C-alpha cells in the first residue's frame, strides 16, 4: 500500500481451468486464436481474460495517478478445486497484508455482482469385502453400499427458507469411483458431494443431517467448507463500482448474486469482511463450456472499469 490511511484494493483471480470435457472443440483450445472479435480457448472467459485486464488496469492506474492505497494482486491456482490456492497462501501465512476492498475477476460480462453461494464439498467412503464375482455371497459389495447412500440423498431436504438473492441450497453427486476389475466384488468406493449453500442454512447442521440420512454404511469427510458472501449495495465501494459500470441498483436481467463459488469466500473472511464485488470481462455462460471464448471489447472495457474503480477508491 502507498498510504497509511487506506489499505490497498485487492484484485483477485485464478490461473487454473477445468478440463476440456468429452466433446470435440471446433478449434484448438490452447492457441488463444483471435477470430470475429473474440479470443478463443480454454480459460479465456474463466478467467484468464479477467487476469489480463487486472494486470493492464493496475499498470495504467499507476502510470496515470498512483492510487492512494495501492493495489494488491492475488492470483492463485486450485480455485476450481475449492479455492485451494488462495487458502494455501493464507495457511502458509504469506505476506497478504490488509485490504480496503476486493474485486474478484470471475466472468460476469462486466456487470458487478455483490455475493454468491457458499460450498460444502464432501467425500463419502464405503467399505466392503472382496470376493470372486461368481461367489458374491462371500463378499460385501462397496459399490452397492454407495448406490444405496446416493439414492437416499438425491432429493435431500435442506428444510431451508429461500434466500431473496441466492435462492435455495443445492446438492450434486459429482464423481464416483470403485472396484478393481469386472470379476471381483469391490471392497472400496468413494463418491463426492457438492453442496451449494445460502445464508439460510448452517453448514454443521447440514452435515449432521446428511450423515444421519446416509446412515452407518458410509463415512463422510469434509473437503471444503466455505460460507456464502454478500456485500450491501449501500456500501461506498459498491456504489463506486456501480457508478463506474453505469448500472442501476434495481437493474433487471442479471443477478446481484451468483450460485457458484469464488476465492472471495476465502479472501473476504481473511480481510475482515472487506467489501467484495465479483466483476470480470468473461461471459458467464462460457464458464466450463466447450468452444469457450471472451469478447475482445469486453476485455478492453474491463481494463477501463478496473482502472477507474482503482482511481476513484481513495
């Protein structure tokens, strides 16, 4: 920071991307080809475009008028796996200093968002007894145990009231693995559960109810436990962001809060509830999709937006 009166503004983003998926792309996802006003490739919207815009905006801001509080860029990997990178930075007590405000450059088509859901990632484990598949009576099938547990939680009732911005909590079984070969009774199975939460639910209560619902056949481990975040639209920083982005508080057509998770969950807590906005040039509908792209004009617009927010936040 350059000023003792105000800590730096934090610009946050992640380098990592999700896999390409099973379908064939219509172009090479790794070349960064520019075509028809778009930059093409995996990570262009989610969220290397945001990173590039933040770097350029920071340079331009310092060239034009060095911001009073300074700028802190916090870029990490492992975000797609549950904010692992930024969590590790904090756990290892890296020099992250203080922050007066946070911008997370996830894809929002340059429309500011002031909150998002939390996440509870769980790993479920079932154990059995191996045997030859021709003699199943001698074994205990761990995959069958996992299947019974999954069926129990498909329609899990959170018993939650709707959140006015975040809606309802959700649950998804995302992966399952088990078995050694086709002609053996599997003695070990794992599956993962992704729960997205709102301000209307308590993570510990969800975990207790889910554990009881599944029963003794399945052991549960917590992988990620991050709460939802929200910053009031009346916050002075949010007002500056809205003014720069030229959006109205009562705007229609784009949510004020998002269903997905960002590094903002970790950073806002670390920085003592600093005002946090999710704002980036990428197209939200392109995240995790094949044929991902980002509009070039959105990138240029994002540079100006970030720079003006930095300069106005004094």
